[in-house]
C-alpha cells in the first residue's frame, strides 16, 4: 500500500512539474524578446505589474499611518516611529512607481491625448 501511495505521489509531483513548466511558457534563448499576452483587460503585463506595486505601496502607507496613530494612542513612541518610517518608505516606493509608469506610458506613446 505504501509503495502504491509513493508511486501516486511521484506521479502527482511529475504532473505538477509539467504544469509549472507549461504555466511558465516557452523557454527563451538569451537575448530573445518575447511578447506576453495582454490577458482579458488588454493591459500589458509590465503596466499591470507597476500599477499593482504602486497600489500596494499606497495601501501599505495607509495601513502604516493607521498603525502609527494606534501606537501613539497606546503611548508606544518606539512603535509609532517604526510605523512612521515604514510609511515614508512605502510613499517613496509609490512615487518611484508613478515615475516608472509615466516613463513607460511615454515610451509607448500612449499619453492621454493620443488616439
């Protein structure tokens, strides 16, 4: 019985490995550029990724601000300082993401005024 289970586990593991390889897509030779699919939204993956990081950085800053206020109310200045510093880091990441997205959109020629 154990041998049969071990065999099944091995087969499942092999299938998972095949699925992972399939999900990652084709192998690419060094220096070769591959266009990813745009998915259902029509947005390029790079843009989505930057917007996602930007969103999460802003949410992180918002969360840190709330935590900072809670720590101050609890009288824990050390923790409040930690949350304030973390909030500033998140804001810097968000600003960097905004600049990156602006640059990417400019290179694409997809400014608000273009048709």
